[in-house]
C-alpha cells in the first residue's frame, strides 16, 4: 500500500492582525480523499503534533466544496486531524510520497522549520515525488541541494502569486511573498490567472498555485507515484 505523509502547519496567528489562520481546508480535504479513494494510507503530521489549526475563513460558505463537507462529516478524518504526529517523529523512509497543503500558516512555521527543510531535502534526494500547493511552496525557501544551492534554483515551480496575495489584502501581513521569494531563489516561476487551477511538475517536484489546484496536484502526485512503481 502506498503511504503518503501530509504535512500541516501548527501556526494559527495571522501576523499582528489578531485574526486566526492555519491550513486551508480545501487543500487538505481534496487531496486527502484523492489519496484515500486511491487506496493509499494517509498520515497527517505537523510541527507540534496534535490538532492542526484550521483557517476559519476556509470554512465559510463560499469556500466549501463536496470534499470539505465530506471531511468535516468524517469521524476518522477528524480523528486524524486531532492527533497529527509530530514532524520530528517521522522518517522519510517510511513514506512513498509527501504532500504539503497550504494556507497562510506554513509561511510562519514550516518555512522556517529545520525538520521540514531536512524532510523535503531527503525526499527530493531520494527521488520520491512531493507536492506542495498554494502557500506551501514557500516552505521550499531554505531548502538546498547537496551542493548548497537553493533547491528551487532552475526548477519550474508555481505557488500562490503576488497578485493573489494582493487580492487577499495581505501583502503587508505575510512574512514573505511566495512568488517573489521563489523567484529570488532562482526558480522558473509560472502562473495562471488569479485563483485559476494551475499545476507545474519538474521531476519529482509538483507545485500548485492555489486552493483550486490542490485536486489536480494530488492527481499529478498519484500519477508520478504510479510511474515510480508505487
């Protein structure tokens, strides 16, 4: 059975605004059921373990989908979310692939988390497929190659764009802008229109632009794992 590790944020404060943040529900729920329905074994992890914080905005009616409603009515899924394993307790060798949902939370904790950085570097070095969507590609900012170069340098990627962040009104709130940061690290960043689904694959690395890209990114990850014999 294919084993996938889904890495969630533990951060719940939206900068100094006093508002809550966390992971974006659609970006967990849609891939979660793509993987479960494919017969995969899913493990949820986060830096602190335990209940991962949900961005409350992602539960608003405009952002609900069949998958988010399915997740919130699924006792087993909610149990997993309540008891995520600590990121420092997992081993790359135990998983066939990794998926990072977004939301604004990862920009504060996972982007600066040494355990996350090392996990991604090991996954890529092992040639295992990995996908990151929306804000999650920002967690690649400190990842490097064995030679010390930025991991994204010369790689084709996408992620939450500067114009999407501007539309959200949060360019001055977030610690960095995903598009600008990855571009500065030498990535070949491409994008579709604001909030349109868009996925880029470069070798084992899959990146999705926004919440609408989470399902297509999960599908691409499933295809990559199948091609790798998973």
